[in-house]
């Protein structure tokens, strides 16, 4: 078994950062480029309801066109809690702002790390 290399770690984190940058900059293309085209999201909201959906352009567009009551948007800080990697598979645990706790599964596809699955829980459920 290989151990995680600095290059692997940096590329895994860069992929997750690309998603956050797309969110904060409201850039659909950055969001899309971080995820594999067949990626899915599963999450439990604050109300305890479980949701599942494919991550596709329609969802990325809703993420990047969101508005808030103050008109300034709701940028989030990326806080990586852990990174694990085994060969061409990786998992990143992170805090998405103050409300969400996420696990992102990644796969190295043709030499490029892509998020294949996002599983999240509202912090109130933790």
C-alpha cells in the first residue's frame, strides 16, 4: 500500500478548494470542474429529512445564483478536518461554513482528482 504523497494531498485539497472557490465566486464552471459528471449528493437537513440528488449543472447554477437577505451572498470558509487517500480513492472530511459537516469522496480519473460523492449533515444533527 502506498502512503499519501504531498502531491496527492495537494491535488486532493485543490479539487475540494475548487468547489469552494466556485461557490464563493459564484462560478458554475469551477463547481462543475471539481465534480465527476456522475457525482451524487446525499444530505440530512436541520429538519432531519434525508435528501439525495445527482450533482448536475442545474444544482451548480442554483448554488452560484443564490441570494441572501443582505444582498452580499453567503460565502463560506473551507475547513478541512481530515484527508485520507488509498491509491486512486480519497475522502475529505470538512466543515462547510458554520452549518454543514461534509464527507467528500474523490477518485483519480485519468490522473485528475474529481469529487464523486458529497455526503453532508446539518450541524444541528451532529
